[in-house]
């Protein structure tokens, strides 16, 4: 019985050591993967910054939308010819940091469809309105008639499992996602672009307050994540060593007591 118990104990120790070493290898692998992601994200940011400083071009035409990768034109300055529609305007909730005395805090992006002269609809973010002014005509309506506007093209914001359902009664959503706006809130618009545009009017009114687009911002915590995984990869074998030393000491103590 004692011999069998010893074999089981040895097998358990081997399996535990293998599991800990496997975990350390997994943590190290995840750390190197995050370093690869860091390089990719830094390249993405550099490309977006370079693109944002280029001259404005005509917005991609409707014929290209089905195959267009919005990431490849994200932050591109663009011009649009057409007119704002007087319906299908959405409010997208945002909590905006207050900078330089500008409006900030909880409020809404005012996102209005813009019908291109050449065909198709592009959602245009006309700017920010504080929460207390968003439902009582506290901001200017979209201008009417044919016009040319300029702005910064942005890829659609992602809809995740944690994204709340839109408020259909108030035309309120939680992300600027043209496909979702067109399918859930406004299903009669026609063909909608897979991107949207931050409008940068030359004569900006007080409200809506145009989005600030001078800085290219991407979340980039890959280095932080990599260091966390590497720390776990280092800590795991150290804990294993302490566990083995403690186990050996306990076995030695038990042997000495049995000998007495």
C-alpha cells in the first residue's frame, strides 16, 4: 500500500510540474504574440498619421464600397459632393473629455446621412451636442441644398456583444456603425457606405461641436499585455521551485519523525 501511494504521489508531482511548465511556455508564447501585435499596431498608427496629413481626395465612390477595406482609408481627408437628408438623423452617445473650454461630458454625436451626387449615402458626424441640449432643438439643423463638404473618413465602429441595443423611439445608438444605423434605425435609406466621415466645416457653429481630428488615436496596450505575459512566464517556474522545495522539506520532516 505504501509503495502504491508513493507511485501515485510521484505521478501527481510529475503531472503538476508538466502543467506548470506548460503554462509557463504558454505565457511566454502569448508574450511574443503580443510583441508581434505591438509591431503591427505601431505600423498601423504610423500609416494612419501619414495618411491624415495628405491632401483631401474625393470620397470613395459607391461602386467600390462592396470591396473596400475601410482600414486602408481610415483617417483619410476627403471631400463629398451632395446634400444632407432631412430625415434618418441619429444620435450616438459619447462621453467627451472637455478640452480648452469646449463642450464636453456626456452627450451625443449628431450623425446625419449625406446623399452623394454620384449616388449612395454616407453618414456624416456633424459633431457633439451635450446631453441636456440633444433633444430640445439646442443645436443647428443640417444645412439644406447641394453642397461640397470636407472631413476625415473613419472606419465604422465595431458592434460587440456588450453593445447596447439602440433606442428606436429616440433614434439613439451607442456606436457609429453605418450598417447598423441603416438596418436597425433607418431601413429605407438605400445603399450606405461602410465608413463614415467626421465633418470639418469651415464656418463651424457652436453646436454641433465638430469632432477634433488632429490627433490619430488608437488603443495600444500590446506592450503592457506582453510584459504581463512575460512576468507570468517568469513567475510560474519560480513558484514551481518554491513548491518543490517546500514539498521536499515536508517529506524530509515526515521521514525524520517516522525514524524517531
